[in-house]
């Protein structure tokens, strides 16, 4: 079932056909681009755009981001020789054209589907994908490492150029500056291409964004741009590409506009360049390739270019959903999304509590905290793609008695681990972490599944961790967190819709560390966390049909555990199954095992959690099944522990075997 690269099944979706156009149909690899005339390259851009729109509106995916980089990608593959030359795409969500030009045209219709190609870049997928990503701001560091490796190759071996392509949004991430700082000083010939479309997912934020804006609108740049366009127009047609490198080399120097900031950092700055004009891009990239020192090429692009709905709502079209994606099993279409219930509740509580502040790291729509901004603009902060800063900034707010709520995807909080420990937990600062997309993230795949948070947070002293089983419980947990001032609290909830339960009335706080017993039984205790509670309920019903009587517990708290209840159930049922949509290593089930061992109650126990491997994209429901978290797996585990208990009782009476985990 599991392949080592994380593909979840041998299931191969049949690719949808897409229009390829005259030129795109001839391109099997980047080498084919070199044969193209200038006119053919612009036809190729049109073909690629039509293919992207046709295909991605069907499969879903990052359409807006990729439509903005069509010409840039063509120019990069025209000038450089991948895979000898290394192209490193930041995040990778804007690299669909790169996929089409590097042998993945036929598979493109399987994008982001189970068994299909990834929505990001992956070293497993193509030799042209030099570095996998999904999280932002890594490209400069990775590319610098590759650049050093290229330069240190033994004499006589061909050396490739290395180009990092980073968006203006990703440039707000601290790691990008760490990379620039190091690269400018090391003087290796790294080329950094800034794909500046003025957008992160939402409009970009921060002082750097303002600086780029000044470069973009400076009249000097506009004059240089016009002069360059004139120059290109005056070239005889056939020469526009053939002799372009030679002819443009000197004149390019005149068109270089200076950027004090990037030059002070040790880079030669080229730009701003019109990112939708292939001749300008080709000349700028050729010049960059000849510099033999760190070069920063500033390219201006338009997100969603060529797709009307995208231009009308650039933020929404950053990614489009597939019309036909299967819905999560536990959700109903009428139910509100967890993220919306979260934002609504924080707004409601903030209406009457001026201490509540909301922070997002570039995800105002993904977390729904943009709604908080509309209500309480003075208490809302989008800090950019800067998770580490978001956490320590929140810690600073908390020192003054404020109640910061950091709305963040589980997967992105991974970036800020030391900040959680060093800045928040050690100082017991009451920061509230709202972890969205906890559990499987679905079609975004292995870089985005939020299946580690219970493990990485549970081991931290002073941390309280909750997980709601429905959207009303999420409201109660937010209220509980706001009332609790003894230390940090994390609430983790899944992607998608809730269960359509009643969410009227003021949310009441929950007793800290207390679970909820949903069903009483005598043969086995099913201890479930968050999204798994419904699954456990269904499993209990099936077990009842087989004559096995199960207790079902909604854990609510992963830390502190409801020790009294768990120990009592160990005595009463003598068989336990824990279920969580988190790594089986170090999460809730591990906590239960630790508790049982501490008290010498080693009753047969199965820990159901995400196995120790990475999972590619599929629907959330399917991923849960493949990970062994479906109803059938719970039923099987319950049977196993009850049989083990029965056997050991018969064999030895009192000699109960040690816990087993799986
Ligand atoms: C560490 C991290 N935080 C948040 C995200 C979510 N995210 C994906 S793309 C994106 C915006 C990137 O903007 P930019 O780099 O300018 O690329 P564009 O989409 O505009 O092409 C964000 C915030 C992420 N991928 N990684």
C-alpha cells in the first residue's frame, strides 16, 4: 500500500485531457525550447496559459500564482539548461508551467489527486525539481547550498548555474533574509529572481513590500523599461534571440536600476524587469548568468494574468478548488467551516474583551482572521510569512496582560518551535494557539498535513492542549483558553466543515483536563481525540452489533490528560484503544501509555495514529482510512485488545500482558 516516496496507493487517476496548442504540443523537455523562435515562445506562453486554465479549474490548485509566472518560466528554461543548471522554486505552487515544460504534460490532469502528481515540486517526481517545498522562504538557502556544491565540483566536470525563484510574499519570511545575508557575503554566483506580484496570498505586507513598491513605481525604472523595449523593437526579427546575448550585454548595463538595499547586501541588482515580456526576461537572465557573482533579478508579474475571474479577485484565485473533490466523511455541506467558527468566536469574545488580539502569518483568509480585521482592525496583525516572529510577537503582547490569539496552520507552526519553547512556554505566557488544518490537509499533500502538533506540543512543560470534536466545542475551547491565564493553550482543529451542531448561545468554558464520556460500555474503552470522536462513535455502534460493549470518550484535552478517568476505565474495561489524527509517535496515545505504565496498569492497549511515514495528497477521508484510522481499523483494534485481554485472563488470570502499540 505505502510506497517509500509517500504515494498512498497504486491508484492512478486517469488524467483529464487539456488543450496543448501548437507549440506546447511539441515541447517534451526544456531542450525543445531552445529551438523556438521569439514568436513561438510567445505562442508557447499563450498555449501554456490556456492549458493551465483548462486543467487547473478542473483539478483545483494554485492557478493565480502559476498564471503569473508563465513567461518567467519559459525565459528561465530558454536561458538555462535544466537539470545541469538548477532552478529552485520557493514554495513550488507557482511552478505549474515548469511541470508542463519538464515532461509532465500528460500527467498534469492528475495534479493534486490521489496517486497523481503533486501540487508542489518534489525530487521524487522529476530530475528538474531540484528541491521539494510547500512551505515558504527556503529557496535562497537551498540554492546557495547547491551553488557551493556546483563551484566545488572537481575540475573538468560541468558546473551549472543556480537560480532561486522567490515571491515577494516568501521574501517576508525570516529565512529568506538569513539566506540573502549569507549569500551576499559568500560571493558565490547565486542568482536570486524575485517574482514580485505585490501579493502574498493576500496583498503583501511589511516594510520590504513598501520598498519594492518604490522600486516598481520609480520613474527611472519606467524610462529604462521603455528604452529597453525600443531597443528590442529595433533589432532585426531573427536576431532578437540569436544575437541577443551579445548585443544586449552592454546596453543592459544602462538599464540596470540601482537598489541600495540589495546592493548593500552584496548582490548586483537587475531590474525591475517586465515579467510578462519574454525578450526583457531573456536579456536580464542572460546578463545575470554572465555576472559570476551574487545577482538579484527583480521581476514584476501579475498574479492570475490572463484569467478574468483571477484578475477580478486575485486573493481568491491564488488557489482554486476542484468542483468535484470528495467531501470529508465527518462533515456536512450545511455545516460551517471550523476556521469560520473560530474567527466568529474570537470576534464575539473580543467585542467584550479589549485584551484579545489576533495575529496571522500571511493567512488572513485561510484562517478566516480577515473577518476579525474587519471588526477590530486595531487589534489585528498580519505579520507576513513570519511564523517565528508571530509567536514571539504574541509572547510580547502577553507580557502586558493582553490575550493574543495566533491563528496558524498546524504545519506552519512547525517553523516556530523554539519560539514556542523559549519565548512562550518557559515564561508561561498565556498565548493562545489556534491550530487550523490539524490532521490530514487533503490535496495539498505531505508538506501540509498537520499530523505532528500533538507530539511536538505535548512534550512541552506548561502547555495545555485541546481538540474539539465539533464546532460548538471549538467555541467552548476558545472561551476556556481566553479564561485561562496560567500559561499557553493550543487548540487544534481540522480542515473543512464541522458537524452542523447548534452553535447558538454564549460559549461556556470547559473544566481543564476533563474528558467527556459519550457512551458507557464494559469491554473496551475507545479514547478519541477531536476529528476521531465521530469515528469512534461509529466503531462503538459496529462493535455493539458484534456483542462488544465499548465506552467512547471524547478526550477534549491531550494535556493535561483526564488521568482519573483513564485509570478508572483501564480498571473497568481492561482494554483500551486510543485514536488520534496525529503521529502515533509521541501524541495522545503515547501520553495514555505513559500514564498507564506510571501506575502499573499495563492493560492491552492499541495506539491508533498516523504511521511513521509521509503521506501524499488524497481526500481527508481516504487518508484517514489509509492511515488506519477508519471505522474498520478502530473496530479491528478493539477486537484485538479485547481478545488479548480475554486470552491473558484465561491463561494466567492475573498475568496481564504489556501494552502493544500500533
Ligand atoms: C512557512 C509558510 N507559511 C505560509 C504558507 C502559505 N502560503 C503559501 S503561498 C503563500 C504566499 C506566497 O506569496 P509569494 O511568495 O509572493 O508567491 P505568489 O503566490 O504571490 O506567487 C503563503 C502565505 C507557506 N506555504 N509556508
